């Protein structure tokens, strides 16, 4: 017989967050207890941290029967760490939150009220302000979310992170999507059901630095675009049509030059055309490569993550994320 589900699970991916964990646990426990009493579980996922986060988690787990911690075999990345936690959590409702306390846990009670009041399956938090983040991060995020919504057919909400409250049926729908390259905020938008925005102000990181350097941001953005749109694959045909039009004009220009006896000379224009065409072709090939590479990774059907250890109440669960 399976144990009854707790009313609420809080799932937190953590990478090198040791200085935040004690405060995180305290604030999450207080917020959860205020809303659902003891019927909650907090699931921390240690995504291959190198700063002793796992030892801190084990210590916290020993003192709190509502806290479970999952230790992944290595750093699998934010979205896969989150997937591990979502796979293993058991709650009727699920709150996803970052470990650095940029998303205030105290909003939980309001989000629960919105979910009840609006009979929603997903209450997603929309960032009104972002304190303590660099201009570069804010600018790239603003451009990225707007470009993404133009490229995709799925209505992925703008300026929304993974901070959200979900019902069990929404989570089960999400977990039925098998892809390796996971862009969870987009996948949640894709599953449908009633989803309601919840505006909030994002706080500063409690300690440490962002674990999303430019390289990870680019990868994340490419996962989002390739996962939700095939528009870049059609880019080649669009560009080709434009180039065809331009080449017609050029043809007329050359013909006029030829018949009027002043044949066009020009190393510069020739070079320019060669270089521009070369760049366009390489770019299009690169885009095709991005899709092909992802197809290859999907075809291998590897597990999404590997769990090395579990502390606390979830310890009899499966350890491979398929
Ligand atoms: N994170 C993770 N694995 C990674 C990178 C980040 O689990 O490889 C976690 C991190 O601990 C945090 C969340 O993902 O809880 C968001 O990361 P971060 O705060 O660094 O990103 P930002 O808020 O700057 O976008
Ligand atoms: Mg953060």
C-alpha cells in the first residue's frame, strides 16, 4: 500500500548553495507549516555541488522528518535537477522554487489562495522587478523571452521563471513529456489546463553568485528555441527567397552594364557577396546542426539523471530518471 500524499511538496534544485541552505530550510518550513501544517515535504536536490552542500543537506534531513534530499551523481544542470525532484516528490500540490531565496517562499499562501480561488492547475510567478541582477542579465532575459514568444506556437509566458505552484495532475502531465533537452517553463505552458499569472518582485540572491554564466544561458536559450519551434529550420528557405530577389536585380544591373559597353568591374562587390553568402550558409548549417545534435541525443534514450544517494523520507524510491 502506498503512503498518503502530503498536501504540498516544495522542490528545490541546489548547486553550490551551502551558505543558503539553513536559511532556505527555515523559511520554507515556516511558509509551508503556515499553509498546510505538517502535511508537507521539502525536497532538495543536490546537483553535484562542490561546496559541501550535500553534507549540510544530510544534517538538515536528520533534524527534520519533512525534509528529503536527493544527491545526483554529478552536475546534471538546473532543469534536470528539477526534473529529478519533480519525479520523486509525492505532494498533491507542488511548489518549484530556487535555492537562493530570490523567490520569496512567503508568497506560498497567496499562490495557494489564487489556485483555490481561480480553480487553476498552475500558478506561475511573473517577475515584475529583478533586484540585484546585472543590466546584462536583465537585458538578455528581456530580449530572450520576447524573441521566444515570437518564434513559438506555444504561449510561453514572458518574464517567468520556474517559480510556480502546480497541481498533481499538471505535474503528472509534465512528467509524461520524455525529452532530454528540458525547458520546463515552456513544457508547463505546453501541457495546458488553467494557468494563472502571479506578479511578484524578485529579490537579490541571499549568498553566492548566479550559476548561470553566459555559456549556460546560451545553451538554455537554444534548448528553448529548438524545443518549441522549428522556425529556424525554415530560415534557409526564407533567406533563399530574398537572395533570389536580390540576384534578379543584380542580373538586370549586370545586363545593362554589359549591353551599354561598361561591363561591371569589382573585386570588392564579389568578395562581399562570397563572404555574406558563406556566412548565411554556415549559420543555416549550424542551426540544422543544433536540431540534428538534439535528435541524436534524444535517440540515445539515456536516463535524464542518475541519483547517487537519497536522505530522508524518499529513500526507497527509484534512482534512474527515465
Ligand atoms: N542550479 C542547479 N544546477 C545548475 C545551476 C543552477 O541546480 O547547474 C540551481 C541553483 O542552485 C538555483 C537555481 O538553479 O537554485 C537557479 O540558479 P541561479 O540562481 O544561479 O540562476 P539565476 O537566478 O541567476 O538565473
Ligand atoms: Mg538565482
